[in-house]
């Protein structure tokens, strides 16, 4: 299956006072139509920067973003942004409090000057997102509906453009636990029912557990493990993935691990494996006993296949 979205060796850097921060440091990632890919990692690992780059809001220092077989450039950007829509994590901040729900959803239809009946398009988008009957919401303002309904309005504002790909940045982070499952089900239903591709950006492996087909784990600007959801969650290979998974309530097979220290500054990425200063294998002496300690400290490591479509960037796995 040809990917709908293909990110190829993308690097994004920021320079301040002559110091370069490598926010995204060589990421390759595909998303197919009808597939949910969860991009998981701690705050500051580069997830949102990668999403902004995919949307064309940041220009990569190197690498290419391809959509539907074509590289994204400034000439195609307007048409591209109709096909690729971003769902924000804070629906209250994403909606203008002075605009009615109708106006909020109709905005994209007007900006892109789409043909057809605007009222029918808005009603259809609201209905697909679970706000029925849609006419009941036309004249309401964001403060007059619940947080979960506001997030449905934001998703409807994306769906009115009939996109091919949604990028959801922490789509349920600001919602009550009681409605998170409903929003995740909505996103999954849109993928299954309309063949969308969906890239979900989250720090929560538990969320990925409930919605994703594949999971990509990101650390300090780079993907360190990627594979089918079941393989990642049942047989994690990278020590960082194991640490993230150990605190997920659904996971009972792993002993809880608390990582020592903070994520390094992207302006000063460690030499060798970028995870080695916090790696339990290094701290507990397992890397030394396996004879890979020097490699961990001095040699960078790229993603390598393990079983099936599972890939991991870890010297301990490469040695096996």
C-alpha cells in the first residue's frame, strides 16, 4: 500500500545566538489511508514540531514531506492544507468565542471557496461528528456547549473540508476522562468509515493503546521504535518504550520503571545513543556485561528491523 503521507529523513533546526537546536533530527514516517499512527514521546521530544513541519508551518532544514506521491512546496501549500487538517488539543482556545458554532465550522468552507451548499456542508460535518440534530447547534456559542462538544466542533471544522489526513495533537488532553473515550471513538470511526489517514500526537501510550494501528516512539528529535500496535505494546524492544509502557495501567507485564534525569537539551544532544545517559541498561550495568557500553556512549544507532514490521534503534537489539 502506497503511503498517503511520507516523511523522509526530515531535520528541523532552530538557531538562537549562534546555537543550533536540533528539534527534529532525521525522522522518517509513513501514514497510509485508513490507518491510525500514534506518535508518542515526552514533552519536548519534537512531536509538535514535526506536526507543524508536516502542515507546512515550519520549513525543514533537510528532508522531504511527500503527500499522495508529491513533495510539498509553497505552490501546492493552499491545496495541500485543504487535504491535511490539524485538530488542536485545546478546543476552547481553537474556537473564537464571538463566533457561533455554525460560523466556526463554515470558516474553512469559505476560506477555501468550496463549491456547493454551505449550510448542507456544515450540517453534514456536525452530524458526522456526533452533534445531532446539527441545526440545534448552529446559533450556539462555544461557551454554551460542553468541552467534549467543543472538541467535536473543532473536528467538524476540519471535516467540512473533506480532508484525506487528520493530524490530531493531544486531541483529548484537555478533556475530562469521561469524554475522552467518546472523542477517540469518533476519530477511529472517521478513519474506518471514510478512509482517512490519522496521525495522533500524544505523550500517553494508553491513548495509543485504544486507537492506533501503528506506534512510533520519539525521543529527543528521533524515532527510536516503530511497529504495529500489538507488537509495541506486548513486546517493546527499546528501553525508553519499556519505561513509558511500564506506567500505563493497561500494561501489567512490566515492572514500573522511573527514568533518572531530564530529557537532554536538543542544543546539546549526547554523543552515541542519545538515550544512554538515562538508559536503565547502562545504569544497571547490563550494557557493560553485554559488551556494548562503549558503543552506547560513542556510536549513534539507527532504526533496524527486528520481527515483522517492527524496528528499533538500540545497540542491545542490534547485537542480538
